[in-house]
């Protein structure tokens, strides 16, 4: 007998509800005989089950829609010709039609329902109900969201409902004004999300992040696409902003520190808190020695995605034949050094912007002034790395506002405002760290980047000689313990410094052009002098 009544959502004929399954149950369900296609889970040599997510192995931002109604019309940051973003408007009719498709798909089935929290802070968390027909999708959200206690489950009332109908298609998408047979739709008024025709779990994870990004800043709380950790005393907190693949997960998972979370955080008057209950690490070319904690987190209850296994379950982490965006999700307690019992810590003292610069122009670390902090946060320059978004197959330079434009539901300046307020209160300093390329043509090593992060967090970076880099006026250290001195000035990594000059001027020009969209008001105009100058 169903513990949860789904008929109130218009889902009828449900044969059974598997409610908040245990990890044991999830394992049984996703490996049981008789599963077909992308529902099949295979046990790997490390004990974690691997699944294939189908055609969609990354998010599909072009298929992201938000219902435009009285409530959202004047609050959401809609895409426009002047400033394109991923908040595409959908009509209420399109919403009704797509929800109908989901209800139909989910009716007369044996379903999984997972109730979980998004947000570690009790005052501002969202209680989310996920409804789906695929076992491993239930596993994914069990890993990624915060598990309610038995007592919390007794009185669980969802604030938000997610209908995952990944097996269905929106056949009449053209009529409905949508982009394709795939739809990832949000209704901010009814507080629901519908997913059709993509199995990629990231749509549920980043979907709820988008909703937190809508609701929290309106309450004066910073909502951030960043990882976070703190020192062993839980005092010296750092946050690491960065677009996909720039190193949030890799660099925040640091055996010397306590992890708060690897991707989505809020910052309120009490400090920094995680939205999630798990981590979602990239595993392409995963190397046991440079990322031991992530490697060791891949065990029973972790869920691998799109990784190649042979018949015996041996993993080939180098294989990118399915996607470069191979992943593992695991509950945060698979990492030994974490903040317990709640993933939160005091206000950040250090704010790090991770940018994977595909042009090889940015220094591996720059010490930012408060004005530069705002300028570079709004600019969000980085490269999109292959795989996380559909259609991106090689590092593609991009300006992604606040290092997470795809997830912003309000105007970028709102996020900048909240971040600046919080940074001023805690006296935090900001650094721009290039985890991408330099003149050698290779990516800066994880070892050098870790050395840089160590020097920021232990304060060494404030006690070394520095110099200024032209065009950008970046202050950079000339020596840093544990870091190859030859890379600190990016010009030294080129055979001839004039090669850097040429690329630097081109990049400076791109920054200037990109920033025009913020120059419509006095505040934006005032920041221009903190940006690159030609
Ligand atoms: N210098 C470097 N610093 C950090 N990561 C690096 C560096 N060089 C290579 N890498 C690789 O880049 C990838 C960084 O991915 P990571 O999962 O940390 O990104 P992320 O910011 O968490 O992305 P997402 O938002 O998609 O989860 C890893 O595969 C890591 O091995
Ligand atoms: O979007 C990202 O940056 C990576 C991720 O978490 C997802 O694919 O959902
Ligand atoms: Mn990550």
C-alpha cells in the first residue's frame, strides 16, 4: 500500500510506491534481473554501481524553460536579445501540456518517491519530493540531497515537487513553443519541476540549485555556485567559485581541511552552508594519487555514470567514448574530513574564483582588489569544458556571470550585491586562480594549483613579493612555496613574451566588450576602471 498518495498530483493507478528506499534496496532495484536499456546498473570492481544515462550525458540548457506568469514575469531574469541566458519563458498552456505528459508517463506504474531537503539551514531549506520510475535516479537524488531524519520524514510536507518523466517525449514541442522533445520546466508559482526525455541526473540537482538561486537572494542570502571547506577547527572558511570542470570538487576535497560541500552553497548571517548532501565528481582520467579522497569515495552506495566497465567490472577511467563528463555521485560522508553533523561553517575569509582559461593568458593566481573582485565576479570569464553541457566538445571560452550563469534566476548584479555584502562583513579577500592553460599549451598541474590554494589559505600569499601584470593590473606573487616559480608570471611560460601580449590584448578586448551589458547604471560604469584596459 502506498505510503504517499500520488493521486493528488494527478498520477493515478500507481501499483506501488517505493518510498525513500535504503541503499540496500536501491542496490537491489538497480541491479535486478530484467531491467532494460538505460535502467540497467552494473556493479564495478570498486563496489559502486555504474549506469548509462542515455543520449543526454550532460545538462541541456536550451531545453530549460520557466513558466512566465504574473508572479515570475517581473522577478525572473529572462533571456533577451541584449543579454542571452538560459531562462527561456514558457506559456502556462505549455506547462499544462508538459505536466500532462509527465503525469501520463508516471501513471499506472511502480514508482520511486524520494523526500529530501535542499539546504542545510533549517530556516531556508526546501523540502523536495522527487517522483520517478527509474531506480538509479532515486539513488542519484538520495546521494545528492540531504536525507531527512526518521522524525523529519514523519512530518515531511514538500515545498517543491519534481516529476521526472525521462522516458517520455514532448512530441508537439513546436506547437508549445519549446525547443525540442526534451523539456526541463519550472513553475515557480506552483513550485514544481517537470523533466521529460532526458535521464541526466544533473537536471534534478542543478534544477533545485536554480530554485535556491531564485528564492534565497530575495531573502538577503547569497546563493553561490561554489565549493566550500574550512580548517580543522572549523574557523577559516574558504569558498571556490567556478564553472563546471574548473576544479571546485577537486580543490575543495583537501585532506588538510574539512569539506563543507563541492558545488552549491548559501551564505547568510551565520556563515556558509551547503545546499546538498553529497558530491558529484568528474572522474575522467581520475588519478588515485592526485585525487585520493575522490578515488576512495567510489565504493558501494556511490553511483558512477557513463564510465566504461569490462565484463569483470574493471573501470577504464581514461575512456571518453561515451562522454568526457563521466561522473560519480556519493553521499558526503564518503569523504572522511567533513564538517559534521551539519555541512556549515562560519563566514568565508577567502573567496577564490576558479577560471580555466583556454587562452593561456591569466596568471595562475592574482590577488584581487575589492573593485576587481566585483568586476571579475560579474564577468565570470572561464572556459566551458567538454561534456557538462550538450554540444560542448572542446574547451570553449565563455563569460558566465557569477561563474554559474546557467543557474541564475535573477539578474547577476543581485548575486554580486549579496556576495559583496557578506564579504565586507567578514573582511574576506578574493583571488582569481587559473586552473586552465598557460603558454606551455598544457593545463596547469593540480600540484601547482594545490600549492597556490595552500598559500592563499595559510596566508603565505600575503607575505611574498608581488608584481603587476599589464593590461589587467593583476597583482601576482613572484615566488610561492610549493609552486613552480616559472609559471607565476604567465609571460614566462611563452617562448616569447610577445606571444602572451597578443593574446592578452585579445582577451582584454573580450572582457571590455562583455562588460558593456553592465554599464547601464552608475555602479556598473564605476567598475569599468577595475577591468582590463587597452
Ligand atoms: N590545475 C587543476 N586544478 C583543478 N583541476 C584540474 C587541474 N588540472 C586538471 N584538472 C582536472 O579538472 C577537473 C576538475 O573537475 P571538478 O570536478 O573539480 O570541477 P567542478 O568545478 O567541480 O565541476 P562541476 O561543477 O561540473 O562539478 C578534474 O577532472 C581534474 O582532474
Ligand atoms: O552543471 C554543472 O556544472 C555540473 C553539474 O553539476 C551538472 O551537470 O549538473
Ligand atoms: Mn563539482
